[in-house]
C-alpha cells in the first residue's frame, strides 16, 4: 500500500476540516410503537472533507501521487488520522477539486473515507 507523500503538507487547513461518521444503522418502522434501529454488517468509515494548500512543487508531487501512485484515487493509501494522529487507511470518495490561490499556490479540496 502506498503512503501519502511526506514532502507535501500533512494537515488540512484549520477551517476546512469536517468529519462525519458513516451510516452504520438502519431504522425500520413498526406497525405499532416507535421505529426499531439496528446495527448493520460492516461499519462504514468516517467521511473526511478538507483542504490542503500547496506550493507548485508540492502540487506536482501530489498530482503524481493521485494520478499514478493511487490510480486516479481508486487505491487505498496510508496517511495520518487528522484527529488522533495515528496511522490510518484512506480512499478518495470523490474527485478532488483544485483551486488556484495565486502566486503559484494551490488548494486541493479532498473528500476521503477512513477505511475501518
């Protein structure tokens, strides 16, 4: 498994980070009384959204990683969990959005899932 490149920023911009827990239960209406909730099979991993700002050189490294190393985001990769700081497995759930910040800097908006 590949690792997120150590030569590019390792943290999301402070105001861009969001995490949502995956849907791991289902609710079923009952003919009488309140709906019943139950846990489903394999839990879905937390969904992560955030932005990483990069220089042109860092962006070039990230782009090679995304397009080639992890096969356009299709492959799982190792990175640091944004809250716990421990190693975790990630996969892209959507294509990243790249924005120019001017002056040769770039912002990469990412949507990822932590694989449990």
